C-alpha cells in the first residue's frame, strides 16, 4: 500500500519520554495568577491532585502564584526541569522553546494554537519549533494540544476541565487523541462510564512527537493493557506498522477511531490539526494488515477497548448466544450475521445436555432460547439451572465466546442471576459478555456484574460489535503466530 509520499518517511524513536510521562519537576511558562484561565489551570490541577514533584510558575509579572514562588524566566529556576508547559501565544513559542533548550529542560508541551493548522506565519512558527526540538533531541508535545495526564501517579500536565473531577478514575487503558477538545470530552465520558485510563494524551499538531511515539511508549508501560486512539491522520505509516507489530507481540491491542472518511471530513482534519488524510480504503487495508482494530464511533471504541482490557482472547470464532427471549435471540442472530460472526448450531453431547435442561418449548440450536420458564425454575426447584446452562456451553471446545442475553430479570431475582453469572465467569478464562435490557429495574444486579469485571452491555448492537472486535483481534494474534512460526 502507498500513502501520500510526505507521510511514508520512516522515523526511528529518538526521544526519551520518561521526563514527559513521569516528571519530577514542572515549569509553567506564561503562568497566570488567575487559576481559571488556560495558563493558570495546570497549576491549579497540579496542586489539587497533589502532584508530588516541584512546580515552578514562570512569569515576570508575579512574585508568586498560588503560594508558589514565581520566576521571571526559565533560566532563573535553580533546579533541573523535566517538563515545561508553554502557555504563550504562537509567535512567542519558538523563542521560549529555545530558552528551554539552553536551560536543559528535558521535555515540553505547547498548548497554543495558531500553527500549521492556519498556514502562513503559523506554519513557519511550527517549522521553527520542529527544527529546534529535533536539533536538541527534545521531546515536544503539540502545539495546539491540551497536554498529558498520568492518572496512576496523579500527574496532570493539562488544562482540560475534566481535571475538576476529584479523584479521577485510573485504569489500564491508554488514550491518545489528535483532537484536544473532543478528547477532553471523551475523557469525561469515560470517567462517567467508569472506564479508567492509565494515560490520556492530547497530541495536537504533532510537530515533533507523533501519535505513534506515544503508542510505542505505552506498549512498554506496565500500567497499560489496551491503547485507544482518536486519529485524524497518520504521518508515518511505516513507523506505525512497526509499532503495531510490537503491540501484537505483547498482546496490547490497538483500537483506533480514524475520522476524515469523507471529503468534507478530510478538509476539516487539515484545518483542525494540519493532519493529512489519505484514501479511506487505504487506511482500512493498512489497519487490517497492521493488526489494528478500527472502530466506527465512540461507543464502539470504548466497548471494544473495555472488553479487550479484560485480557481474555478467544481461541476461535464460535459464538454461543444464551437468551431468555426468543425474539432477542433472532435479533442477536441477525446482528452476528451482519458482522460475519460464526454462531454454530449445537451438536453432540452439548446439544443433548441442553435439550434435557431446557423446557420442551425451548430451543437447543444457537441462539439457545431458555425461555422465561427458566426464571420460574431457578427460583423454585432448580436454583443452579442458569449455571448448568453456562457450564455446559463453556465445556464445548467449538464455542469460544459466550453471550448471555437477559430481559426483564429484576429485583431480588436479578441479583441472584447476576451472582450466578459472576460465579461461572470466575471459573473460566473463556470470554463472556452479558447483554441485559431491564433499565433501572436491574441496577443493583448491574452493579454486581460491574464490580466483578463481567462485561455488561445494554443493547444487542453494542454487545455484538464489541464481540466482533474481540474475535477480530484473536485473528490478528493467530496471523502473527503463523508469520512467526
């Protein structure tokens, strides 16, 4: 495959990102005494989230900010600086970066917009920033970015208002976004969903460090198990392909929402971060070849990422659907067919056992309709019935993923069902997912599943799309194994 030639040059990984992700000292250049402003918020958030390193505001206007000694310039700071947050206008950034290099600052984040995304003088400013950084081997994030947040260690190098949340939820999903504002909104949405990030990175115009550099770093990071990306354009496909192979080898899935599919979208990407968007069909082919899961929207990105984060990868593509509703079973069958998922008919011993367990009007095909009568039997004569269904399906080596579709199990019955599912889930390493449509009437049961880490979906479409991503990723792993072998 070929992208635009300006995108295909391979760059090696030249930069040390440790001072950027794990800084022991932070300088805020252009710091404001008004902590509600963009150049004041990083200080506020560093203090509020109890950052353990040294904070050095830099602004000749103030003797101190928020109780911290404020320095007139970067050279006046007596200590070493791991990262400088540059909150100055675009035209002042090259000179400020030059002073940082003279000081020996180890990394920098540039917040300002007004660079290559507007062309003209802005493009010249960005070119100068890139030249300075590359000559000095200085890792620089941005410009036109919102910064970086290290959640496990509570290091907020950003002005995103998401950091008003205290405490923020940390986890093992890394998220890299080329859009700052949307990326911040997605950060907030993830917090509301209970999805914890290890790191959140707003890469902006990528004058120096590219999304691929951050992916490469997160592959080696012990906190991170899955890497998500909101991508407008890829500058170095060869570099990303190399990184994607490393990610597969370490079983760290890459999930990307690549936008700019339409002509209008491509123009918007170019004016937003200066990203160059090539043919969408080329991107689709590239992602498949590289072993990167491409998703189509935000819901799918978080659903697939969260499912992969559990770390259970199917050994095959056989999907079993156990449902309490015949109608829901039909819907699941259609959805699975749309995505090319294999829903094999039950055979042999599994089919015999299920026929004996199911009521006469149930279905021992696949989807397996256990009917509403299962609920009555579970709460009268056969309390282990659901667990017996599940254990029978889990023993079948031709079934690699188990989906349980539940409807109006509510109240105490819902909690019993959830506890049974958790018990079986903890006995197996096969992937399982629950689709449960009962709204607020089953909230307590939902909490039982979520606390135990059981994947829970509220609609069949989202459930099937997530399972499809999981199965597709297992195919990538098999292909890698075959290529190595």
